[in-house]
């Protein structure tokens, strides 16, 4: 990197625009890990079970998205995901995806070999968003596999993760397909 910065000429090397964070590669591996679960319908609680063409599924969306890959690959018309917003509040589910400062510093290479800090870690920096990005990344990846060509996905989030969510979705959906941000505030 230093050589590139100090050179008067363009230094050869691959260039590409990408949105990345600490843990992105691990989230790709997680999305492809097999699971040993079974999806069982609850016919007694269903309406018109024998004639309906719709399914309402409630549960851990990561596990469900993996289960649905075999039967519904490329067949789903609409997906709605309501992930945690990364507010740090205490809910039934994890809503605080901030990484431990030391873990993030090690993963991100914040320090040189001697222990000098390479850059400042503000609250807007990666450790506050990396785990959330990893959590939503494989859910969007698996959702994309399920959607049919004219399918649509809705994902709820708040302003603190909106730009990250748009960048992640941009990796899986054609550019120009982002229609709108619906503000319910």
C-alpha cells in the first residue's frame, strides 16, 4: 500500500469496488454450512391448508432460509425480513452487534507489528457494524437464491444500518433495482 501511495506511476494490481468488513468471508462460509433441521407444517393452525398457495413461516430466519433452498429455489415471489436493527437494546434476540474492541483491532489489523495504532476507531467504524453486516449478509444471499426472477424482497432496518444494507443488497441484486426507502418513523 505504501508503495502505491508514494509511486508517481500507477502500480499494477487488481482493482475493484467492493463493500467489505471484518468477518465477511466467514459469513459466506456460514451461509453454505448445511443444517440438520426439518420444517414441519402446523395444519391445525393453518387456514385452507389444502388449497392455499401461500406459506407464512415464523422462526429463526437463517435456519428457515437454509431449509427452503431445496424446495423453493428460484420460486418465491416475496420475502420480508425484519432483522435486529443493531440498536444495542435488550430484546429477546441479539440487537447489539458491536464487536469487542480488542477482537476487532486484531481482525482489522489496527496495530502494526510493534503495537502502534494504525488508525482511529470511531463509533462509526467497523467494530460497531461488522457483526451486523455478517448477520444480514448470508440472510440476503440465501434470500436471493429463493426469489424468482420477478420476486421482491422487503427488509426492515433503521438509519444506522441502512447504508450497509443497501451496499450488501447491491452485491446480490442488479443495480438499479433498489426502488425506495419507506420511512415509517
